[in-house]
């Protein structure tokens, strides 16, 4: 996730992050959100069940682990944070706690800019 002056805020997802960091190096605040594979699999498992979709947790865990390995090893835009990105581990955080951390960093960056 990168924050630029509105309206140029750019939410990023795993497959695009590394590439967009390169195209927008002037972003005032860059975030790289991460979580353990187990936590992400638990979240996905719950999402699927809430939608009424049958899911098998060990299979989801294995698929996420395999995708992570591919994403980190690919030669074209491997998944990695920008060198100046703020790393937020969301493993033990809910959405409001993540948002609170992001807003704290953005507010600080905007205050320093004035």
C-alpha cells in the first residue's frame, strides 16, 4: 500500500506491489502489509465458509505457501517491499488495528511535510 497526495493514493496487492513501487518512487509513504501464511489461510478459510463455499484448511494453507514461494522467486517483479516501505505485520491485527497503524504513519508524514 502506498500513500501519495490525494487523489493519487494507490492500494496495492501482492502481485502488483513491487512493480508499482518502481513506477511511483516519489510516494510519501509506502506500506508493505504482511501476515503469516497460517493467519492468511485462516482468514481465507473464514471468508469462503461465510460465503457458503466448502473449503479445506490444509489445502488453502498449502496453496498460499506455494503461491508465496512463486511470488518471491519470480524473476519479473518478485514480491518484496520497497527499501523505504513501512512493514506492517498484520498476523495478530484486525482491520481497524491495521488502519490505525497506517493512519498514524500517514498523519506523521503529512505533519512533517508542512
